[in-house]
C-alpha cells in the first residue's frame, strides 16, 4: 500500500476531508487520490494552479510572495495551502 492509499484510508475511517492545491505536480496527487474507492466521501476539490496568475486569482496567493521567494518555494506552497483551506472553509460556511 502506498502513502496516498494510506492517507485515503485514514481520512475515510475518521471522516476527515481533504482539498489539494497543486502546481508543478499538475494534479498528480488529486489524480492518485481519486483512484481510491470511497474517496468522494472526503475529497471534495482540488486546485491545479500552474501559472502564477491562477495561484493569485484562485488561491489568493500574494504576488509579492512569488516575486520575493520564487514560484517554486516553501512560502508559495504554504500560501497555496492556506488559500485552498480558506476557500473550503468559506464554502462550508455558506
């Protein structure tokens, strides 16, 4: 069993949810997750934001973070994750 199968089983068993925000992976993680039976119970959405504009527009990444640290950086990845989480929380509340 690979790590994503382990993660999927863990999420399903505990009723936890997941949202992905990907760039360089081009949706690979989301694509692998949806191969797991029953994942639709916990995986509601995934973002593939390859270009800088999409990161800013869809995930709310500050363009200055990209300018300061480069698009392939921990800081941008963290901003993407925070943006995806905030979007999920906003949709959950409405």
